[in-house]
C-alpha cells in the first residue's frame, strides 16, 4: 500500500498522530540548550580528569644512560 492510500483511509487518525509527535517535539525542544550545556560541562570535566590521570600515569625511569617512559592508559 502506498502511503497516500493508508492516509486516505483514516486522515483524522494521521492528523492526530502528527499533532502528538509535533507537540512531543516542541515539549522536549525546550530542554535542548540545557541538555547540551550539561553534556558539554560533563565532557569538559571528563577531559580534565583524563588529562590529570594521563599525567599521573606517565612514569620516567632512568636505566643507565637510557630514559624509559611508560604510559599506562
């Protein structure tokens, strides 16, 4: 069945579904900026923690005249 044939059988139902989806979209859209900021802040904190852990896990060891650097991920 083609989409237009399905819609023509019960157009009021499809209009109601479209309205419900649109209203749901509009409701959650109001939180978009807040969620994007929360995600960005969370990622910034994770990046900072990762940088600190990376710096802390780099060990230098002098072996005779050779310097060995180990990085633990």
